[in-house]
């Protein structure tokens, strides 16, 4: 009987100890759960979402600058709490292979078969030397995507085959690239202005010029005209050679793209022509509980990515404000990184 009583007492003791352990475990779990809930409560997902929206807009513009090798930007409206990425997209590429003027936009141009040459920069090209009166014409004005009003880039590779000058290309009779005597280059376009009646009209002409010697006879040279509603820039073989400030819109494309000219023929060959038009993505709008305390009106990325150092000599900062009075600063570094 005594042995049986000891065994019962031992089982009771063990049961009591197990119950105590269970109570301790429950207490620990409640403490941990309380701390975890407090941790989650301290995380403001609205703040993280707002910061993520801004970062996505900035990265989208930078990625566009890298992909297009052209400037891109994010326009910021503090009153609306919005960010709009803007960049360049290709609206036509002409490499003249297979004696074709198909630019990839579904609109075919026309040119005399005699203008095509196998002696191009890469493959075929168009050669206008000794072809006075001959030109190539592409009806780009029939393509709604060919809208250059907010900006553009025009890339081509040229080979001058003489000492004279001539007109390389014209778009809608108001956007031009020309070669002068001695291999000088001249780019121009007409701006859109608002008249006294409030209606849009063709305005003045913006011109950018290089020094002579930019085109060396019988050598292929890459030329680019770029306009981003900040400045109109001329590049030769990737080097910036001339620029003028300008912020107006470009007058509408209401005519074809013409290569060479009947009166001022280009004495040389043209290859690898690419036209890009400025475009904007859908605006990113912050939640109503978040305000933009301070930010530049525009954050600009240079062609190839990274901040445009001329516009942003120091990192760009965006300060967001929240309902509880706290703030968060996002910094865009020189190489486009967002912190």
C-alpha cells in the first residue's frame, strides 16, 4: 500500500510540474505575441508604399535612359502629389537593308532603286551623291506614334562624299539636319507657340550649329540631334559639340520625313537612321495622407543612366511628409541609386 501511495504521489508531482511548465509556456507566448503585435503596429505600411511608389517612378525613368541611350526625367507636381516618368521611345528605324524603307512602324517609304548602295555603314545605305533631284520620302505623319512635340532624338550615320553641303533630312518641312561648307552641321526645328487668340501656331525656329570639320569626307560619322524641352543638342560621334537652351514644344509633325532634297541634295550617304519621340508613363500619385514637402520640379537622368550632372551637381532629394508630422527623405545619388 505504501509503495502504491508513493507512485501516486510521484504521478501527481509530475502532473503538477507539467501544468506549471504549460503555464510558463503560455505566459512566454503571450509576451512574445504582445511584442510581435507591437512590432507590426510600429510598421507603417502606408509609408513604405509611398516610398516604393516614388522609387519605382525614378527607376523607371533611369531604366528608360539606359535602354534608349537618351535623356529621361521624372516630372514632380507637389500640389497633386504626383510623379510622372518621361523618356524616349523608338518610333522609326531605317537601316535600308534589302533595298527597303520599312522603319518598323508599318509605314513604308519610297525611294528610287538607284539610291540604294551596298557600301553602307553596316550593310546597305542610301547614296545621294550625283543624284540631284532624287530623294527618299517616308509618310511618318500618318503614324500617330510619330509625335515629336515633347521632344525627340534623331540618330544617323553620315558619309560626306565631297566638299559641298546639302540637306540630310527634313521632317514636316520644319525639322532639319543640314551640312554646310567645310563639314559643318546645322540642326533646326520650329516651336509651337500660342497666339493672342489662344490658338496654337507655328512659332520661331531654334537652331544649333557646329564648327566646320565635323564631317570628314569619306569617313562614316555618327550624328545625333536631341531635344528634351530643356536644350537642343548636337552630338558628333557621341561628343556634345553644340547646344542651345529651349523649353517650348515642337510644332506638330504634319508632313513626311524626306531624305536629301531636290534643291539642296546631300552629297553623300545615309545609314542607320533612328528616330525617338518623347513620351510619358502613367502618373504615380501618392496617397492623400502623404505630401511632398520638398522636391525639385524635375529630376533628370542623362543618356545612359545616372543623374544629369549639369542639372543636378549634387544628389537630388525628395522629402515626404506624413499625417503624424514625421518625414522621410529619399536621395537620388549621382549614379541614379535611390536611398
